[in-house]
C-alpha cells in the first residue's frame, strides 16, 4: 500500500493500482482541470491544462523535494511518496494562461452552441481564467464541416484535445479522423473518401469537451439546462448498457452513456443512441384497443372481461417477451399458472442480427437484439406442476415468421407498428384466438417499425384479477400503461 500526498492530504493507493495525478487528486476530492485526458484513451498531455507541482517525499526523513517546473498531472504517475500541489499560485497562473490562449482563437458561439451549459471551456474559464480579457474582442462564427451521417464539426471551436482522433483509432478501430496541417493551423478532419462511419461514431460528441463536435440528431433541438436526466438501461441488445435519457416535458431529446466498467465502460453504440424515435411516433399504439373497431378503451373497462374469458378456457399458453422486465415476466407467468397449472410458457421472438461484435476494452455489441431473454426463460419454472408434465416452449423462425413450437404456424398474424418502449410488447391475435377460443380485445404492435408476428404478453398481464392483493392489479395496470417501458 502506497501513500500519495495531495495538497497536504494523504491518499492511499493499492500496490496493483496505476493512477496518474488527476486520478489520485480525485480521491482527495481535488479536481484537476483537463481537456485532453480521458481514462479510456491513451495519454497525450497536449492541452497543458492539468499542470501541477510535483515532487517526492523521503520516507525516512519526511523531507520533500519539488521539481522546479510544472508537469502535466495526466502524465505523471502517482506512486508511493509522490507529492502533488494542485492549487498554488504558480499552478493557477499557468491555468489562466492556457484558458486565455484558447479563448483568443475561440468563436463566441455560446448563445447558439449546443454545448453551452455543459462546456468545459465555459466552466474552466469562470473557475480558472482571468477576470479580464487582454486581447481585442473580434467576434466571428465557426466554420462548419460534415464528418459523416451523425456528426458535424465546428472547426474553429476545436481546442485540439484529439480525444475524437484517439477514440477512432484505439476504441472503434476505424481511424477515420485525423489531425491535418501543423501549428496554429491544425484542424480535425476525415481522410478523403472515408467519412466518420462506424458503429460507435456518436461517442466522439460525448468525448468533445467543447462544442466542436455536434450531434446532427440533437443539433439545435433543446437547451441542456431545460432537460432532466434519468438513469436507464439500453434495451437495444442483450448487453444492457447503462445510459442516461435526457428529456424535457416527457419528450426524449437524446440518449447518452453512463459509465459502467462491468458492461459498457464509457461508451454506447449508435444503434442504442439513436433508436428511440419510435417512442414519439404518431402511429404508436400506447393503450388498449378493441379488435372489432380499433377504438381505444380504458383498462378498467376491460379487465374483468379479459379475466373472465381467460378463466373460461380449458388450456392457456402465454409467450413471455424478451423485451419485458424481470418483474413483468414473473407476474405474467405467475398469473397464467394460477389459472392453468399446466399452461404452456414460451419466450420470443428473439431477434438476432449477425454476430457479436467486440471492440477495445471489451465493449461488445450483441447480436441478440433484445434485453431480457434469459430472465424471461427463468420464469418457465413458476408454478410448474411436475417434471413429467413440463414442456419448456421455445420460439423458432419459419418462413420469415416467428411461431411457438406448440402452435400451428399457419395461425400467425399481427399488425405491425411502433410501440412505446423497451419493456413494451404486443400479441399475436390469431394465435391467441386459436388458443383461447375468443378473439383478444387488446393489441400492441411490435417494438420496431417492421412486420412479423410478435408475442402475446401484456394482454394477460394487464388483466390480472387473481386472488392476489389489489396492489397486484394496480401494478399490472401501471405496467401496461407505462410509457417508455419504465
């Protein structure tokens, strides 16, 4: 166990830990400003914003010998006996010079810049910059250049931290971005004929500490201080990446990654980042409808009828959707087995696209495009009468359509369309009619804008009128009505 001294505060680090000055200072609740350094990228020490004083402390005498010049904290390892001073007059003067130099060539685009409100250049200027500007104020607007289908570059806003370039080289592995020219003429650009077009391209916008890289999908849509962030889990594939959903007045404007070292580190793929617009599609069915006339009805008006119809049938089969939450799948299985102890349970459809695709730092885009298949299958044993009578049901693809093995594939039919969220699902109406002898009075369309039969689930879940307490019924109703699958 080693000890590092940060502004007079002793910080212990493990023998197997490899920390730099910025990370060591964070453990002492000290912030060292930085632009170019990122824990998921290589160190270049180019921005010079993280300059600190450093030295060594003698273990035997306790004497401290300091290095005469400032050093970048991102490039200085924190080892046993290392001393860092992050808030001296010398350090503050160096930071002010760096900020002044950056602002001389930076356009005053804050009123129209999407990064305003979460811009490091803004924050560091007020905290570490000079009180007065010594250079003449010459307003100008940044040049704009498209880098690809998802990202646009505001050339003159760039502070040349090179985060985006390193990300494309080291994490995405595609190397579309590069630094062109030299000295004060340096700019970020793409290789000729090779636009920014990889499955993780949107991450360069998150990495940019200023407003140089803009997300075309979010550009000029909303001010960040109006939005509220909600922690969520991506349902685009079985990886389960941690994300943050930013919304204002119940309307989603963007999705950003949350750090989770066990799953997605600091990144998300473009599919998970941009595949949310169906939530606000005008054709989305967000509530129960009667099949005869497609008229919307209230849950309270149909729950009793649904429960009565289900209990009248001799046999029941239910398909647990892999887009359901664990709780929803459990409640559905529990309810079905409370009516018919030998009810058949299946799971599906399970959309698969290609193969798993892995990137640096073990970030993986899964081929299985549903979030909860294993949890849905885990509910098969609920209320299982005996091993002899138990037949786990699986879902397979036949002639381009999904079917439950115990059902006749010829009865598959559905109505496609968008739905409301990660945990939302829909039903195969003809299959339900064949099983239960009565046409269903609810329909939910598929999660994606595509055709194909989809599983029956919410129709049974929503009508839970079993012997459980009334709170169960309330939970079912709230689940079915939940927008966004929350």
